[in-house]
C-alpha cells in the first residue's frame, strides 16, 4: 500500500494534518489511509468519551448508570435524526465534490444544516417538557426518575448541539476534509473529559452535580465543537465554504436532501430503535442486569466507533467515485476498506473474548453487575469479524445514495429477527441479558451476509443524487 516507511509516515502526517488530495484518482490504498486515519482518530475520541462518562458515573452506583443508559436510549432518537440527515448530507456533498462542483456542495451543506435546526427545535420542546415521563416509559424506577430528570432535560434540550455536530462533520467528511472533522471531535471531547469528573464528583472549585454534571460537561464540550465547526465552514480554507450567497433555501436541492435524509432517517430509526427494544427487555431483569448490559455496550461502542471511521472513508470514496464517473474504483475501495476493518475488529474481538473479565472490572459498579457485563461483552465480541464488513457495506450503500437497500436490511434483520430472538432467548430460553447479547451477535452477523450479497449485485452504482 505504501512503499517505504518514510512514505508511510509522510502519508500518516498528511492525513492528520489535512490536505487537498484528489480522492477520485491515484492509489486506492493511499486514499483510504488519508481518509480513514483522521476518521478513525475522530471516532476513537468519541468512543473514549462514551466510556469515560459511564466510568465516572459508575462511582455513583447502579441507579446512576441506569439513568445514563436509559437517557442514552432516548437520545438514540436524536442520533437517529442526526445520522439520517448526515447520510443525505454526506452523499450529496461527496457526489458534488466528485463532480468538481464546489458551489453545489456548499448549497447541499446549507440545506442539511437548515433541516437539522428545524428537527432540533421540535425534539427540544418535547424532550424538556416530558423528560421524567419518558424515563418512566423506558422502565425507570421512581429513584432513577428522580435522579435522572434533570440529566435527561439537559441532554434532550441541548439536542441541537448533537445534531449540528453530526451534520457539519458529515459535510467535512463527504468533502474529504476528514482532518477538520477529527479536530472538532477531539476539541469537544477533551473539554468533556476534563469537565466530566469535576462536575460529577465536585472536584476542586466545581460544584458536585452528580449525574447531571455529566450532561452539563457533555453539552459544554460539544457546544464548543460546534462553534469551531461553524468557524471552519466560513473561514474559506476548507473544500466546502459557506458564504452569504449560499444562505437561502433551494427547493430542488432541499427535495433531494429530504428524499435521501428521510429514507436515511427511517433506516437509522429502524436500527437504533431496535436498541431501545433490547434495553426494554434487559430492564425487566432489574438495575443490576441493566447496569451490566450498559457497561458491556459502552465497551463495545469503544471498539466499534473507530471502525465507523473506515466505513465513513468507504462512503466518501463511493460518493466521490460515482460523481467522477468511476464506479469500479468505488467498488474496489469498499472491499479494501472492509478488509482493513476486518483485521482491526478481528484483533479487538479476540482481545475482548480473552480479557473480558479484567476489562469489565475497570468499572466499579458492584459485584452483582460485573459478571453480567463480562458475559454480555464476551458474547457480542464473537461476531466482530462479521460486523467489520457489515459496517463498511452499509455505509457504502448510503455513500452511493442507495438508502433504501440498508433500510430494508435493517427492518428485516433487527425488527423481524433480532428483537423476537432476543425476547425468546432472554425469557423462554431463560438466558436473561446473555440472551439479548446473543441476539445482537446473530442479527449483526446476518446484516453482514445479506449486505455482501446485495452489494455484489451492483444496483447501487445506478443511483442518481
């Protein structure tokens, strides 16, 4: 892929520093490295953030961990909107950049941001007013509702920050400015990492806010990241630069964006809402089971988020390759990125299987919680090789603007397969939380196999964006 050690490190430095490399030509391996390294670095920081919060909150007990877990389950609806809109933004920006149409890319970016703000206003009003009731619907006990009401209000009320963080980074990634997206996440999450324990535990001059402190730290960190994003969009040195002339709604562009983002949102909703169903099943086994499952899932997220970096790199190369009229290059990029992802996730999965116990014991949530977390972590890790290709293939469909194919795959594999299987294994086979974890492994492996079969048919190459 890279001929010498010198050129390898030069490529790594270029990837982290950022460049105006043309991803529609030249060696594919180098293109993937230039895109994937900052995307993986971005996701590594996001995964550290996911584990960091639950680590400090776990010092407050099982109810605090459950509060975070249930609120995160509610936030999946926000993540759904953010990721669904991001699918449309990435596909359109990447396609326009591949066509060398930078004005069209800027117009697509503005339409995506406008849609995100509109969605955020609605979610914020509903979330702030109904936060305690929403926790109750998710199965929270009275003590969890009392502890988590303010936490949930802060997180749901500040959802515009989450949406903007996702959307604007999708603009940068689709354009090929992955290094800028990386810096945004690093800035946002370093602030959260520093503030989190201070506000949760009341260190030094900071007030002890308990679990609410985690929400405040997260919102401040992410908000700072959004300010930096907007600065980079208007500064003029990125591939996509928004000027005053672009600040108008374009009906034609908006319709295409709504079509892609609408289908993308349904796609993500099907997948992420299935996690809510799984959480509801686990919650019926008590706070200890819920805390153990949440710890395992956070650790899994720690491993999977970097892999989304490779998946996003493949999506960008697909969009730009199709925009440049080179579908064969786009297809080769997907299989190569999937292979790299398999090497990474296969190694991580093996480590999790062997060292599940010591890893779980890093989270001081109590002796009743650790065995459940260990069992769930080990069970889900068995499917990592399948996840590797499944993640890349799904994002590649989206990068091509073929959002319906992964939507139908998600519907079949998660709602018609995973949730009934999880309920049956947990309840009727008496496996409890382990049954839910086993259903996750089976369902995501099924997604990978079905995605590979459909990707080989090649209909995604014919999509117009």
